[in-house]
C-alpha cells in the first residue's frame, strides 16, 4: 500500500508513493524524477550578492505592498538593493508573520534582543528567531531564550548567557559569515531544484552549504531526500540521522526517516519515527496519514481508524481526504463482514459510516 503525498501532481493515481519531504514540498511532489534539462553548471564562486526589490519579492513570495508595509512599520529598513543578509532578515520576518506573530511583538522582541545582547546589531539577520506557540523565541548556542522577559529555557543558565555575551565580536562575525554563506548555497540548491536542474548540481550546492555549516538541518534533510529519490538508502539515512542529531526537535527529519524505513519494509523503525514526528508536532497530518496506512497494512484496524480520523480533522478537504474516507469505509465493511469480537460493540468502528462522510 502506497504512502501519502501532500502535493500530488494529479489526482488520477490512487495513493502514489509518498516521498520524503524537503523544505519545498512542491519540488518533492509524488513521482519526482531528476530532470536532465540543460543549464549551466553550478559556479565555482557564490551566486550574486545583491537583489532588486522585484527579485526579493519573487524569492520570498511576498508582494511589493507587503514589503513596503514592513518597511513603514519599521521592521526592516527601506532599500532598493538587498544584500543576502537582508534576505535572511526578511525570510525570518516572513516566517514569523506566517506564524501569526504581530508586527508589534516582532519589534518588541528585536528591541529587547539588541538591549540584552550588545554584540548583536541586527537580530533578524544574526539570530535564529522563531515562534513557539504565542511566544517569540531566539536560539542561542544550544538553548533558547524568550527575548522580552529574558527567561532562559531548558538548560540554558546565566553562566552560558554571559559566555555568549562575552564572545569576541570578530569570531561572531566569522561564524555569521559562514552561516550566511551556507544559507546562500542552500538557496542556490533550492533554486536549482525549482528549475529542474540536473540532480548532481543540486547535490553539489547542498554539499557546499554543509561545508560552510555542517549543522544545517535543512540542507541535510533536502540532500537526504535527493538520495532517497535516487534509492541511495544508506546516504539518505545518514543525512536524515545527522539532521536529527543537530536538531532533535526537527519533526520533518523524523518523518522522512520513517518514510525511508517504510520503503525498506522496516516497519518497527518506521513506526518509531512516525510517532516521534507526531510527538514533536501533533498536528502533522501527513504523519497521521502514513501511520494509518502502516497500521492498516499490519492488521491493526482500530489504530488505523484513529489516525485516519486524526488526519481528516486536520486536512478534511484535500484530495487525500477522499482517499482516507475510502480506507475508513473499507475498514468499516471489513469489520462488519468479519464479525470481529474485538470490534463488536465498539463505537469507534460502529460510527465509521457517518464519520467518513464528506466534510462539505
């Protein structure tokens, strides 16, 4: 039984193979094959250093009006030519706004970080800032801090904070440049994949990103996914596991590793990593979908039912929801025909007929 693809190229095939996801799900659609389109080789030097407003809007998928609004609100300075570091800041801003963090809260967090971390001139460019529920959180070293209150999260203590604050500016700058260079090559790799470039060029760009930043979880996952599609299982597994090592909370890495084990018919390991992905992100619809398939294939109908229903609550209107309802109906019919004692009188099975109906 095939796995779920969140971005099917067409709805004609029933359950096409589910490939691991990267940071660009569209580029990782079902049935992905390396393209052999002729383009120039990856250059030996880094890509361009300056971008126009139009290019920035295209790369970040924001409108000129939205960009101007952020500039007017004081979130970013108004520029006509953008360096890559400016794109880093804007990408952080795009992510925060997508997570429904208000402009006022972003300004407050940035101001607080400038005050608390004197060596950081532009937090949006230099730090990893993200939303965590209703809070804005910043990654510092191996731990996290809430910018406004200064609350230290997990095992991050005052001594470690003081050590970071005392970190020589020159070393900070060098580390920052390497991270920016890694991000530049990561973006180059994504662009190569978007354009359907030969797979070797995308691999080379991701590998260059990892030379600058060996802990780039995004590059590790995307490179692992390329190897998955090439059926180079050992290399795919190595990159996914490395991504989990550098970022244990990366649900996507666990999900992709589970897909790899599922493809290799190692159901125990697949189950372990699907469950880990859901522990990290309970709203991960694709993990519910693939777990339902896994349980259904192994004859664990009631567990499959629970995950089908969870998936339908999260994604009731997609083409995949129709497939989920079909599978639930199959389970209901099988239960009726088998007369299973375990299912008799169980409302979870008895109610399948109305719970699989269309959400419209």
